[in-house]
């Protein structure tokens, strides 16, 4: 099961070591080939047992993994979008009524 992607080979190595020390079976795939043709430099870190997912993520964060934050839309932007949508519908309807 894929749990993390990085282009930092040193991080991937240290993460695999930390996971192994914690008793979590893991492995890495990918990375750039040293000679042409150059492949994608993304290194994927995998765990073998899905039940280790939560602990593996905790370990990766402890090792310095970047956490993706969910995109949050401002409530003001949502209200503005609704107002613009209502005005647009009103303009379209008024054009059809003529």
C-alpha cells in the first residue's frame, strides 16, 4: 500500500529505516535512473500491511514528512460566489423574458 511520495532519496531511506525499526514491513519503489533515459524521480514508500497505515503515517511525520493541508475556501468567497451566481441567473432570466 502506497503511503508517501517524495523526490528526496535520503528521506525515503531514513523513513524506511524508521518504519523497519518500528516493526512495519515497508519498501520503496521508483527514483531516477543514473543514466539516460532518466525516469521520474518520484520515490514511493509502501507498507505491506494495511493495518500499519496509521502508525506508519505517524512515523513519517516524525521523520519530517510534509502533510498536505486540505484546500479551504473562505466563507466570504463562498457568499460572493453565491451572489454572483444569483445575479447571473437573474440576468439570464430577464433576457429570456423580453
